[in-house]
C-alpha cells in the first residue's frame, strides 16, 4: 500500500481555524472597552437575529399594621434588545511575489493588524452606545464645570459619580473613559491614583491609567477631545454571534491570495441609558 502524504491542502482548514482563534484572542486583548461592559454572546445562538434581555423594577418595603391586610405588589417587566446586525469585515489581497520576497511573515503581520483594527472598531461601536446616555430626568448628559476650556476636573467626577449612585450603582464597579486630550487633566486631579502605584497584585486593564474614588480610568482614542464618560458594566451589552472568522481564496488572475476577517455581533445601551453618564461641552 502506497504512503499517503498529508500536506498543505489537507491541513489548510485547520491552519485557518487556528488563525481565527488567535485573531479572536488578540482582538479581545487589544480592545480597551470589551472588558468594561457585559458580554451576552452565550445567548446569541444560531438562528436568532436579536437577543431580548428582560429587566424589572423592584418592590417597596412596607409596614404591617395590626389587623390590617398587606397589599400585594407586582413587578413590571421590560426588555432591552440587542440586534445582531453588525457584520464587520476586513479583506486584503496579497500577491505571491510580495509574500515570497518579504523579510517578515506578511500574512501573519497583516492578520494581527487587522484584528487590532477590529478591536478599535468594536470599541467605537461600544462608545457609540455610551452616547445614548439618558436625557430624561435625571439627565445623564451633563456639561463640564469648566464650560470655557471643557477640562475635566474633580467636580465633574463627583457629578457623574452622584448620578450613578442615585441609580443604586456601586461606583467602585464603574469606569471613567477619557480621550488623550483629557488624560493630562485627569492625572492632574489630586485624588487620582496612578496605575503604577497599585502594587504587583492588582491587575491593570488595557488603557487603564489609574483610579479616582474607586473608579478605573480608561484612556482611548475612541473618546473625542471634549466628551468624557462614566459607566457601569451593565450599561451596555454586546454579543458575538460569530467570532472572528478567517478565510482565504486564491485569485489566479492576480496571482494573489485574498484574506478575509469578519465577525457578526450586536451592541446596545441597556436600562434606557441610566447606567452611563456623558459629560460634554453642550449637552
């Protein structure tokens, strides 16, 4: 019986699957906002186009009087819906000669850069949901104390913190997000604890520069020069129905290989935007 060789043809599918797993892991590590919001990917099953997340109010504790019946109460339920409508993709075409003559692994380098760009794109989609902070009373879209320079200061942090506490949210579980232009202002606040002072036992998130009143501060370029945010992880929900998928197809006319990375997901602000606060120049 002749030997049977197992070559590239037989293993290419496994190689692509491995690259997809690496790209998904790299994407999650490169994202600054994914760890700060709620992941409902386990509910995004095949065949569904959206996810409904039920929520309800609470009960009112009363006093029982002697010989007096107690009134029964009922919970009223509503639902937040995450539409799985974000099919995002990056493709590139690599000529054989470029791949052969490059001093680095162009394919691997390109795929990892594509995954990093997808991570930034996901952060932008999450930030877009922060922009849906509630404008209903009490207004969660407020103005900077310094209305002239729009520099974030301690009074702004305390105002955002109060709005979250009023929603029965523990601010120690919350995050503050600022852009690079506001980073120097944050670091200049006396109550700010720089991340390098945490100690070796405290994990530091990607983009985290420190804490103020227990709230972790994240710096990212998805935040513009004037708007800053504070949020609880339950403020925004996301779900991947399909994680990062890597595919390739040879293009004979160009003597090149087309590579494609795509994912299918959904993002939604939760609880009517009452778990996030946006502070800006003109609310």
